[in-house]
C-alpha cells in the first residue's frame, strides 16, 4: 500500500489518539530464542511514527503466553480491548492477525469494538478500516484462515507424534536413569552411580513395602538420588536427598519396567466462572495410555514386579475409596485392620478404637447402617487377634528357620547398599574435584576475578569429598560383623518364633507386615444362634484355613474382674493409687490380706 492510500484512511482524528502496538509470542522458548520475531514486532513503532502518530504505547505483557482455548488469561489483550473501548486508540498494530487472537470469539470481539470506536488495524503493510465493508471482509477471512491453519498444523503434528510413538521412536524427555542413544533407542545411563541409585529405590521399597517409609529411609541415611533439573536452559543431573514426589515418580513410572508409554495424559476443557479452563488429566493405569509397548528396552525391574508394586502402593493409600485398600502397616493395636471382610455383604470391616486410652479394638461391618439399617456384625478385637495369632503361629513356626536366614541376609544387604551408595558418590566427587582442578589450573593466576571463583569451586568439591569419605569411614567402623555364636543365636529365633512374636519388644507394625506378607484377606461370618464367629484365612498362594471362636461379649478386656475389685477396695484405705497400680498380682493379694 502506497503512502497516499495510507493517508486516505488515517485521518487527523486517528492521529490525535495513540497508536497501540500489541506483541505476543506463544511460548517462553520463542521469547528466549526467536529474537528476530520480537525485533520485527517492536519495529512497528518506527512505522507508527512515520504515519504521524506521536503517542505510541507498546503492550508486550503477553509475551510467552498462549492464546489457545483454555489457556491462561491474556492481560495484555484485555488491556487492548479496554483501551479501544475507551476511545483512546486511533490505530492498533500487530505483525499478524494471529498475533491478536487464536480464537474466533476474541477476533470477532476485537473487530466489533474497533468498528464501533473507529479504530484502525494494521500489520505494518496494510491499514484496515472496520467501517469499510471490504476491509472488514478481508480481516474476517484472515482471522478464519489463521484459526484453521493453526488447527490443521496441530492435527498434523499430533498425527506424526502418534505414528512415531506407536513404534516407540518419539523422543520425549526421558526420566533420570535413561538416555536416547545414537540409533534412537532407549538405553540405561552409562553412569554407574545413577544406575545403582535407581536400583536402590526399588530394592528398599521391596524390603519396606511403603513409599513413605522408603522416602524416610533415604532421609535417615542421607543417601542422595539423581534428579533432572533445568540449569541454564539445559537439562542436567543433580544429586540431592530425595523428595516424596521423587520417590513416587520412580516407583510409579513404567519406564523403569522396560515399557515405552506415550499419551497417558489428555487435555480436558471445563467451563468455570464464565470462561473455558484447560486442565491436564492423567490416566491412573499406564496400560490405558494411547501407546503402551512392553519389553521396549532394558528395565530396572520387570513388568510383573512393577504391577505388584502398584498394587501394594494402592493398598497402602487410605485416601482412595477402594475395596482393595488395606493401608500400610502402622503401630495401631489391631492386627487384622484392612484384612477382614464380611462374609454376609462382602464389605471390608473397619477398625474402631474405644476405651479411655483409645486402645480397645472393635471390628465393625457397617452393612446398611448409613441408609437407615443396621450393622452386619461387630465384635471386640482383642480376643480375636489373640486367637488369630495362635493360628498364624501354628502355620508359620515351621518356617521360622528360613525367616531367620532371610533376616541375616537383609541385615547384611542393607549395610552393603549404604556403603556402595557412598562409594559411588566418592568416585563421582573425585571426578568432579579433578575437573574443577583442571579448570583452575588452566586459568591465568593473575586474573583473580576468574581464578578466585574457580579456586572456590575446587575447594567446595574437595570439602564435600572429605566429608563423604569421613562418613563412609564412620559407617565402616560402626559395621559389626556377627560372630558364629551370634549367628547361631539369630538362627535359634526361628525355633522360638512364637516367643519373638509375643515379645513386648516386637512392634505391632512388624507383626502386621508379616501378616500381610503371607495373607491376602480373612472372611468372617457370624452364627447368631450359637454366637460363634467363623473365620476363613486366604493365604498367599491360594490356600485356605479356617478357625472359629465364640463371639466376645461386649466389654471384654475393658471391665475389671469382680475379684480384682474386691482386692482393690481392701487396699484402698492403706495404700495410695500409685502403689496399687504398680504392685504385681501376687503382691496385691498379700498386701490386701
């Protein structure tokens, strides 16, 4: 368009108002690296001056913000609409129509407002007057083409990604511990320290059985794990004491089981408070992803172990309203919490604690109580847990020797894993300190601004190396090798498994861990006529055993026997409460008489 055509559309009324220049690029990466596009957009200021506009305002607050449906609000675009609606703008500059809008709704709104308040639109080459039918038609076509073009390009890109992903060749960012090789295949990281650290996470979870406890173990031992961080625009591995989300990300990632997964997440659009909001939805089960290729590469664990881990994690999660939920072993008094299932209605029984100290256990099946009915069954847990323990010991005692051998193996293995983790860290730090020294050695010592910083980095690596070696020496000194006599004593525990089980030093969490290792669930029914509870134990592997017990009457384990009350009444005039409580039963009788 020549100057005469431009001047014909730009009047003094337009020049008396300000020229507004709107800048937008969709992503932060475009803002950082596509500088030429920014230069062209900022260059519109010179054109505005050439066309006679004195007041020029640049709106660039939307740089790096997408205009797609459901994305973040564009404050800059809202400011453009507001300024035009106030009659402050004579001309609106934008390099392309697509810079102003990515949706038909926003585009039509802008054209309508510009037409009402006599605001021109220009891309630096052409000037459009919305009161001119031809210009309005051209802008409408340009906006429609822009929207269609973007949608077409997106569909093509997604189709190409799908085809590559079906072959396991789409190169997404891999989790720490894996790399893409020159042939486009997924391989384990060549760094041995990285590999051993990932393996240690799965080893500890296998032994502990809880994500939370695995995380706490790494913290208590101060063992670091590799994490991928964005440093200077590049993804790099840094070593840190893990966070709970890092442990969860490793244990629940099928990539570590040799599976290539793509398309596990999808975008959903919701209408909230008058605007479309985009949210990311991730499928809970990885096998439901658009692409799921097992045995695609070498895994840190096999797929069966991965599935077992997911089932264990799911059972531990009490926040899920799932029939399979059991809960991680805790210190509560109930041994069968999460394992009991009602034989009448099939519901899981829940645990209810009563008594002044909140330690008296009751197992209750809600039945249809919440809908106005009644409980299926409810009974005290103390007597039932005791009878169940007897049945468990009867079955497990013959395997006590094997359990003792496994305990010896696990105790030794845990110490070795800690030592290996520290040894790998020392090797890594030795490499980094040597590299820091080489960098320092190459610089001219007279250039203190550079030499001083490199020397500081070298000293930091040396200090960290010295501290790690000191810690390894401390663990080596604390490590005590068991004598043959001590080994025989541990092996003897297998023959005394029942005594170990009943010992006050055996925590309830350990008892529950043992129970859940060997038992899937316990079905309980009640014979109302005979007041008998009948239990069917479903053992791991498919075997079933049964036992029954008289239903404990209400209050058992909570009321004091009449004989004991009589003794206490006789002692009360002569002894204080503390003496009565601390006295053992034989002494109570002697003191009373």
